[in-house]
C-alpha cells in the first residue's frame, strides 16, 4: 500500500524498500557581435563545467534599446519567471526588466562531449556541478534594454533565486554596463532556417526546459548502486504515454579518483500500458550523485503531477537488495 502526506507544494510517499519525496522544482553598430550572445567562447571552453558568471564576458558597452546577454553561472533550476533582473541607470533610476517584459529568456546550454574542457577537467571542475545536483551547465540570460535609458554608466543586478548555481557566484550578481549615445534596437537573433528557406527569429522558448519530472536518489549522493528498477504510474487522464521521453545525463569527465568511465551506466526505458519502466545497470557501481533521471512530458493541466512512483528496487554490485530514498521533483 502507498501512503502519502501532502505538503505545501508536494507530497511524500513510502514504498517498501524506499522513500519517495516529491517537491516542486540560470545591430546595426560595429559592436553588434558583442551583443549577440557575447563572450561564450572564452568562458565556455574552460568554465562550462561549473558554470561561468560574467566578468568581462558580458558586453560592457551598449545603446539604449539593444539586446544583451550575460552568463550567470550554471543552474538546472533557473527560470525566467523566477529571476530578478534590475538595471540601475546613470541617473539612479531602477528598471525591473522582468516586470517590463524585457527578459527574453533564461536557458542553459551544454558542452560538446568532445570538448577539451571536459577531457582535461580537474577533479574540482568535474565534480562541482554534480555536487550542486546537476550535470555541467552554462546558464544564460538574454534581455532587451529599455529604449529610454540615459547615456552613462549603468549596473545590472541579476538574481536567479535558485540554490543550485554551481559557479560559486554571489546570489546577486552586479555587472557594469556603459550606455553610449544612440538608438539601439532589439535583436531578433535570427538564423537561417533550412526548412523555412530563410531567416527566422530565435524562438527562445524552445531553448528552455520542457515540462518534466526529475528523479534523484539517495540521502547523501555517495551511495553506490549496481542496478535499479523503477516503475512509475502515468495518469492517463492527464498524460498521453506517447508524449513521454526520458533523458539521463552522464558524467563525461574524470571522477574523484581521476579515472574516466567510472560512472558509466546503461539505461533502458519502456512504456507498458499506463506504466513507465526504467531499468539502470552499472556493473562497476555508480555513486547516485551522478545519476539523475528526467522524464519529459507534455504540459499538464493545473500543475497536476503526471507521474507516481509505484515501485523502486535497488541492488549493490554484488546483487544484494539495498534501500534508498527516491526524490521526485516536478518542473512545469
């Protein structure tokens, strides 16, 4: 039998052999290249592993009305709707860019798995993001500047309001920005769309996370498993099984012992009627800190949780059954 207790934004459930916790889950002028998602190269190649917070990678000069971007660390939980982004102009007037509808997007990107930054990563670089609960990410904010900004030095204060930023940056990141005379314009950040046969404006919503449920395991992250078998019930009145996909990130750099491949795992998932089965095998053992499962799905009405854990079994590398808590976090 499954017993549950409701919380303010989630619920906990207890199954034989495991504990389940659910919770609700960063143009036109010669300077234009600086404003087109500027500074990625210098920061991403080396610091994507733990997320880079902008210092000089942020475009330090712009015109009123221009589009700017800033690197704000590495966070899996960062969302445009929760971020606080306030610009203080040269006259001391504060502009709340999110309230003004000028924050275009907050999204995260991942490195090429072949990148030197991953291959040459130190233990600290490799472990840092996973210790914060996510794979290596770089979080980016893209925003339009108000058209009425006066010329002079301004400051931009960015607060993601998350607890998983792996960059080690301050909760409120304050960045200098010089507003120069002239009328800028919002950049569509267009690209050539082969299917459309022409230039298309970037749809930032497609870069932001789809609705999903995150599964994580263990109490400390140091627990090691050799295999796991999970069964989740789907609510057919809320979710079409055909809309389900499963994403499991992988540690691609060295582990704490300096070895590659120590956190390898095999994952197989399938849908059987109204149930999602996920099987994980790691014969050499994997610390659950490096094991995150994301079940992606379509939007659900009214924030209803579309997945419910009905069974979870864990085994050590010798094949003996072990008990571990399972944590579910819904992200609409």
